[in-house]
C-alpha cells in the first residue's frame, strides 16, 4: 500500500483536498441554480404587437378585429361600441369551454336587452367543420366567429382556452381571465358597468 502524501501546511491528504474541492464546487452549482431559479416569474421573450400585461388591461382599448362569422358575414368588434362585450376564445374540443358555454348563453338571455353582447371566437382549426353543428346542438344564442393568428396575438397571445375578456361600453378591457370562470364573476362586471 502506497503511503498518502501529506501536505504539512494544512494537515490534509491529496484525496481529502480533492473531496473538499469537489464538495465546494457542487455547493456552488446548487447555490447558483437556486439563485437563478428563485424569481417569481420566468424571464419573458419579446411581446407580440398590441400585447398588454393583464395588470394594465383595464385601461386599454380592446383591439378591434373583423372576423368571419359562422354564417358567412364579417363581424367587427367596433360595431359593438356602446355595449358591454364578453369576448370568449374557445374550441369545440375543450372540456372547460363546453362547460362554460351554458353560462354565456344564460348571460346573453338575461342581459342581452340591457346592452350586453357575447362574441365567441372559435380557435378550432382541424375541427372547424364541427363548429356549426356544435352551435346548433348547444343552442348558442350569440355570434361565433372564426379566429386567426393575428387576433390571438392582438389579445396577448392566447395561451389557454377558454380565455375571456370583458369590454366596457367605451371599448376598454376591464378584465381578462384564463380558464373557466363562474357566471357570477361576469355578472358582477356587467352590473358594475351598467350600474345595476
């Protein structure tokens, strides 16, 4: 057996020093990893045109759009100025979207005569042929249009569906939601805007 070489200055063998350096290096990597990943939000890349962070959406005009309806017309958001509008990005294959549609139908029935409109923006691509049968089956009583990449980007990039925007009578976004939202949430916005 070979005698281990001892460093008289520190009283450590070469092997012990190697373990200490390795441990120090691993600890440094762990510290750097923790520091690098401890931010509240990941760093974002460049934002798309007309993107407005959710916290600032209550002070901006909803981007206008002109999209084809399921009955072959063109619907413009600007034509609904003076009304409260709920814009709902959805798809026929999305379970939470399907679950939320009856609430939107009820809201249209209850508040439609008071100046509330709902616009469904279908994000169906491969299932586009299923949109019209779905509308008939569910009895959707509000206009549905076919979305496109431009409108998705105008509304901050639709990352999940349903994504919904509440727009006041002046055309400003007062709230936006990702995911299924209880009907009472929309009703509270409507009542506040309409002064009910």
